[in-house]
C-alpha cells in the first residue's frame, strides 16, 4: 500500500534488539547526536537489556543511521532492521499521535511492559519461544493445512483487539486464539486465565514486528511443564508479508504504529467492520475512539457523520453505554478515562508495532492506586482492610500495596506499666513476649536517631512511654502542633 511514486525518499525504520548494554549513557548520547544530525523523528527506547526503535526520515538518513549503529557496536550486526519506504506523514494528527512530529529518546526499565503489575517480574528473554522464519512459520501452517484438524497446534495473536480487527492469520484446521486485549500489559493476565488452552500445545505466536512475542513467549514458557513448545514468528507479520506479498495465511491488513496506519498485502481483504452499521470497513485514519476506554474503533464515514461518541465492543460487553458515563451505576464507577487522548499524543505514547507499551494509546488502562499503610502497619494488613473496596473498583482500578522501608521493633518496658499492650494481647513487663503472633510493622518516616536494626524484634523502651503512642518510634518528626518535621534537627522529646 505504500505509495512510492513521488515521495519514495521518505522511509520508516523499525528495529529492536535484546542484548546487554553495558554503557547505557554512552548509547544514549550516540542516539541523541546521530538522530538529530540525521533529522530523524520518532521514538527510541533504551534499557540495559536492549533497544527498541521506530524512526522516520529520509531513506538515505535511515541507511546512514543503520551503518553508524553497526559501527558503534558490533552487537547490532545481527539486528533485524526493518526499513520501508513510504509517503511522508500527510495527516498531521496521525503523525502526532504516532510520535512522528518529534524525536523522543529515553532510557526505560523495560522495552515492553508485559504486565502493569509491579510485582510480576519480566521473564527471561533468553527463555523466549523458538524463532521461526517467515517461511518456516508458513510451512508449519501449510503442513497442518494438509492434514486433518491439528488440535495440538494453535495460533496465538499477541496483539491488541484493534489490530486483530483488521487482519490476522487464518489457517484452515488451526484455531487462532485472539486474546482481545486493549493493550499489551493485559496479555499476561489473559495467558494466566487461559493457560489450560495453551498447555500441551504447539503454540505459534505472532505480533507485528516480533518484540511482543519475545516477552510473551518467554512468559508462557515460564509456566513450566506442558509449555515447552512455544514458537514465534521472527520479524513478525511485517517480515512475513515481505516474504509472502500475496498475504499467505495472513488475511486483511497489518496494523502499524507509524503514520502508515496499516499495511496490506497485494491481495488484501477487508476484515474489519464498522462498529455501528457493520459494513465492511478497516480505515483507522479518522482515529475514532471508544468514549470509555479510548481504544481505537472502526466507524465508517457515514456513521461518523451520524454519531459523535462510540462504545467499543469490549466496553459494550461490560455493559457500558454512551449515556451512562457518570459516576456510580450498579456499584461500579463508570468514568471515561479522560486524558487518554492527551497521553496518547505525548511522548509517552508508543509509535511502533515494536513498542506495545502504551501502544498508540493506553486505552482503559486501569488506574493504579498506590496505597500507603499507616504507622506500625504493613502492606498485607492494609490490603486486607481495603479488600472489599478493591473488589468494587476492580474493573477500573488496581490497588498497589507496599511495605514502608523502615521496620519497627516492638518496644516493651521492663518497669511495670498498667496499660502496656501489644495489639490486643497484654504485654508482660519481662521478658518480652514471643513475636510469632505479631506481624512485622513498618514506618515511612523515622526519627533521625532511629537505630533501624530490624533483627531486634523486641527492644527495651528507653524511658516510660505510652505503648499506644509508640513514643520512641515517632520521636523526631511528630510534633505537638500536628505538623511533620522531617529534618534531622528536631529531637525534642514530648
Ligand atoms: Zn458504519
Ligand atoms: Zn471501550
């Protein structure tokens, strides 16, 4: 579909590379100077585990960039650089949404975010599914095609719903699993929920350019026995369509995250349908989005004139309607995620098929609420106390709990005190009671002279104190006027 008549001097370059990057700052300054010298626009993400790049510019500049990078570090010799000619961004809005109106170079923790859950560690990329070249992938599907139904073989689309709407692999006799997620960070939960379907199967995964499969296939394999046979299409749909210009087993169009929007084969069927009238339609250039979750939706030109707000199929399933956008309805908060559009055009938005993080928008991304427990509490107890609220809000918000950094010892007094108590159990004056029944307690702030020795479970009080106020542990910042004093200057005892 790329129009390479007059404007063939323009191109888009996509690549990612997982590799140990020992000197990140050095690589950062390389990208900064190289990309600005060559007037490249787009996104560069660097982490200690690799790089993920989507840039556009003059074709010759993009070629120079590749050469300079290979010369800079031989680790990039084997990188799969996907360079395509195309027209320059014609539509400002699309170019802006795709991040092609500026250059954003950033160091990030992870190249793609498999899960928004802070405690889910990214799987080891070295354990990713086996790479299949486009032709190997094709033959796997072809071989299966010739036999009777292969129920040990599965196709798994690792992309988001709005991408699969307009194109996906389809091979007779092989089931294609379409997780219908709004964003990549929802995929790991889908995998968790559907692991029985994947267990014991040969799973053939694919995504746009390959990077999402690297992480997701490693995640599937990390589930252990029964999940060994995971394969991924190396280079993604992009490389496959180059190899099979007539589309092969890929039907429809390949959604891309640059201003091209989608790329079709020479024999493109229209798979998408208008959300409203269900006519055949697969053009995202008007960037219509769901009112609730901001995910891209397909709305044909006629219907765009009729309606101004839309509800995507996922939100419809969740019972959302255009008119019910205000607060509590059936106990659930139903608010449109305002700001998603803004976020989308910010440098935070993802440009590339290689960069599922954030995609072209962060549709329906659950609000993550950091819940900080109180003094002498801990994450677990706070989580317990807020569980019913968390349940009520689970569709729109996720509560994140962490323990405070300072572990507090239990203080007791050897001198007799009438009202000494630990939680509900009476605290004997001597010796200290066993600690098994008392969970660890934490504080966010401690006095400057706090000794912090967490190995001491029980500690003798320095002076008489009211155990309910834990004088010693609040000393130094809690003051009589109720204000906090975080500086080390105040040591006055109350
Ligand atoms: Zn329509
Ligand atoms: Zn929606």
